[in-house]
C-alpha cells in the first residue's frame, strides 16, 4: 500500500470515529508508533520466512523509552486515557502502583513531554536510543543460520524446533514431542512432554508455556532452558519427575516471533489477517493472551483489530489457542497441578483472576506458593519480584491463558510470570542475561513445585 492510500484510509477511519486521536496509527501498527520505513511492509510480510536485511528491518532510530511515575490520581487517570487511545506503545501499561514505560518517536516525544509537564509526572529516559540497543541484538541474517542451540544468545524458532526434534530422538524414554497444531503462516506448534516411568500412567501435569507475545524473547529462552535441565539432568529433579509429568511449549506464537526476529523487533501479536478493513491498514494478528475462552471479551481486551490487545472475533478463534484447548481436552485424564505462562517484562509472579478484581477462593494458597517461588528467585542473585493478582500488580486483562487453565481446565496453581528485566532494557534484555534469568526462574518454579507436591493440594 502506498503512503498516499494509507493516509486516505487514515483520514477515513478517523472521520468514521474509529480512532479518537489525531495521531494516526502507522502500518504495522503493533508498535503504535512504527517508523516510516515499515510503511511498505503491511502486505509484504505474509511470508514470515523471508530473511531480513537492513533495508526492510524496521529501524527505531530516534526512538526513546520514557519511564513515568504518576504521583496523583489526576495524572494516573490521564495516563490511563492516553493508554486507551492506543496511539502510543506502552511497554508497561499504567498500573495502580509502579511505573509506566512509554516508547515514542521524535514527533511523539514533544507531545509526551507537554503531557508530562501538564500533569506534573516525574519521568526519566529509560532507553535513550532504541536503535543502538536493537542493533546489538539482531539475529543472524538468515532464518536458519545453522547455529547450534545455546543459551548465550537468542535463537530463531527453526533452531529451537530442530533442537526439540533432536531431544525426542536422543531421549525417547524421557521426551515425547507433539505438534499440536499449525499456525496461519504454516509454522508448527510444538509441545514437549517430559516424563519418567510407565508411559501408560499419567502423573499430575505441570504445563509451562512461553512466547505468547513475539517480542518477549527471554520467555522462550527460559522455557527451553527448563526443558534442557529436565532432560539432561533428570536425576537432579527426581522428586519433581516422580510427582509430575511436564508439558512445555516454548513458542506459543511462532508467527509473531518470526516477525519480531525478521522485521519488527517489537511485534506483539500473532500474524493472521483479520479479513476486515484493518488488513488495509496493515493491522494484523490477535493478542493470543486475550483469546482464551474463560470470560473472553471482558475488561482489558480490545475489539478493534488494530489494537495491541485485540482479542479476536470469538474465544479460541486462533489456531494457536484452539490447539492448546484441544490438547487439554484430548488429555482430560491428566490432572493439571500447575500452570506457568512465561512472559516479559517486569518481574511479577501473578495469580488469577485477570478478568476481575475479585479473587479466587483459594487466593491465599496461590499467594503462599507464589511467595515461596519468589523467595527462591531472590535467594539466587537478589532479583526481586512482585506477587499478587494480575489486576493488583499489573492491570486487568480478560481471555488470558492463566484464567482459562484455572477456570476451565481445573488447574489450581495457575500463574503468569513476567520475567526480567525490571525495565532497564525492557523487551530488549541482552543475551548475557539469559542464563542468569533462566537459572533463577527455574529455581523459583521448581521450589514452588516442590511445595505443591508436598501439599498434594492440587488434586
Ligand atoms: O497483558 C498480558 O497479556 C500480560 N502482560 S504482557 O506485558 N506480557 O503482555 C499479563 C497477563 C496477566 N494475566 C491475565 N490478565 N489473565
Ligand atoms: Zn506477554
């Protein structure tokens, strides 16, 4: 689509009242403030397998991330309104406590500064030059760069999937690999089961998944680290493996991850076209963590395809989420003991419910176990986490996987973990942080699981 046609659409949608602000969303609107280089990419990205190069990879030159601290209700309410207008990419949405992180380009920066001045909002520049930070983190030039799996760098999904295939071949007693579905772009949804003992017996299940959101790279690295630990050193985890079977899905959103690797590092949603006017604006994908079928459509989920938190047309409308639902249904003889959704960033260990401020009846028990996990993480190298329900420590959001695992799949200990960092790098956590983050996270989860196993209260 040319720039001109894009502008006409932009004006039309504005006149139709589809956007409330004068800042029109650029194409590839997942970032809500996409640099102009990406304008031609709206339709060109259907094939996620095209290798990236510097000409088509979105540049974030002149982009900054601000950290804001609203000190009054008036300022906080204004921030929420700004967030809901959807024109700026809030890396961290306004929460009742804590900070708000917002990414802006040169033009938006002035408006944001006026806004912060007007509402007397304390602020600092968190990331001064996004482009420099991002350039240091580019993956290799080709989608399959032939690299071996490691945790000293981030990897393309092809490397991760090849490694999973290899695990299934080399450890057939321990590892079963499932492809539970295919994405719109034709990528596999791979899930690993790690189990000791008789194959015809089902132990209570622990389900861990990651990378719902394309830009949250650290989550897939942590999930693969956990797989590697369990498979290559099972004797270290004999108590856990005696009590539980592990089901781990390191890349829930392969299409979004590919897009983040190849085109736009800050892509969040999946990549399916909606078949509506929004496709002409280059808006694609669904927020997979708004598409699950437990209180689908409630607060904190978007109705417009251009929204960063677009929930899709109906619950489980997406191949990624319906594949998980079907897998859980097909394995209804498994009692799900615990669920951990790995996201980033912000260092939070969150409980359901996400769709309401009302707490589940067993909230205190969920918090007790979460505190055990968080204490273990902190004991490792001092990393601090917040504990609480999603609305209490972050924001309300409906249609999340954690709510569905608890509310529909009957999994008592259901959590979403926002991995590091706290915000100096945001989504762009450097690769030298992978191993320390993975180590401490797994120490936290495994310690929490030992407590769950001792209680036997998941049944
Ligand atoms: O908004 C989300 O999906 C998660 N945060 S993120 O920054 N990684 O996008 C939090 C989800 C918490 N769970 C629910 N609200 N159900
Ligand atoms: Zn996320």
